[in-house]
C-alpha cells in the first residue's frame, strides 16, 4: 500500500479549493476520506469498495462498486484515470470510461468522478490537480483567507435542491432542473414518511429564491425574467448556488444518505 498524506472524512469539498501544494499534486476525496499524492512519476492511487486494499475507499457497502474500481497513475507529467470495475466511471459532460479503454488525463483544477451504485445511489470521487498560480497577488501571513460567498440552506432545503439540481451536479452537458412532480417522487423514495408532494417542493424552493433575491441575487423573480418562465427561475437559482459553491458535486451523497 502506498503511503500518502491523508484527508479526513469531514474535509470540505475540493470544489472550494485546496491548500497550497506543488504543481501536479493530486488531492482525492470520497465520503470516507482521501489522500494527497505528490506528482512522482509512476505514483498510483487505487479507489474502490475494498478498504484494506485501496487508497481511497468508495462505496464500501455497495456491491455494485468493484473492490478496486479504478486507478489514478502519474505518467508523463499528468495524472491519468483508468477504470477496472464492471461499471463505467462517469466524467463531467457525461463522458463514460469503461474497463479496458485508454486512460483519460486529468486537467489542472477540480474534476468530480461519478460511479453509479445500487438503485439510485451515486458515489462521488472528488479530484483536484494543483497547478501553478497565474499572476499571483502578494499575500502577507496575517491576511485573512478569501472565502467564496455562500448561502445558508437548511438541511431540508439542501436536500430538495440537490434532488432538483442533480443533473447540474452530475455535470451533464445541457442540464435542466428536475420537474416538481419528479422531484417529489424522488424525495418520497428517500424519505417515505415525510409526506412529499409537488406543491410542498415548489413552496420550499420558492422560499429559497425569495430569500436570495432579497439578498441581491438577480434573475430569481417573475418580474425580472418575464413570460414564458419555464425552468428559468430554477435554472438561475441552481447556477447561483453552484457558482457560489453553496452546492457542490459532493452533495450528491445526500441521495445516498439524506439524513447525513
């Protein structure tokens, strides 16, 4: 087993950035924790279900995930992803990587990988390749850390919005918000005793839109957008929540454990 610096299970999403690291350093994070790997030629990171034999455990209680589902390898100054498991690894843009295909290189920055699990479960492996800073601004040791502007969401609001925005969080090419009725059915599957219906979902999302609009976020009211409305208001809401990193791909884990 390779020796790595470890990332704790409660480490924040890599979508919000990483600590300073040498260019090419790879951060890999799942719900169980992760690793930081320096960019040494030939370095390997294994991920999959069998915790004792992989470097990052993913879907440890889900038999649809292979014991060693994939591997990340440092080769020719880049990190490459290979699939070893029976089910493909899904990249942003809905690109699928199957076992036996040529490895796919990672770009600098953030890349989430999605591994389908049993039923509607989705396992997320967050990756971040550190790159050189461009035109860095001088920073003094006592300077406060710059933080993105995020918005407060209650646990119920977050769960609803993750269900509504799951096509965006999966980074499909042309995502649309889930319809109210479809979202209610999905929520009822996750929480069968909570009395979900389309009207309740719509009412809670409208409350979030109103709150963010009052905070100055544009494009969240009918008066601003005009008719026909369609999915525009929810699309604008989801984009704002994702641009601010209030919602990140790692939030898809709520579809596996909504009470977490």
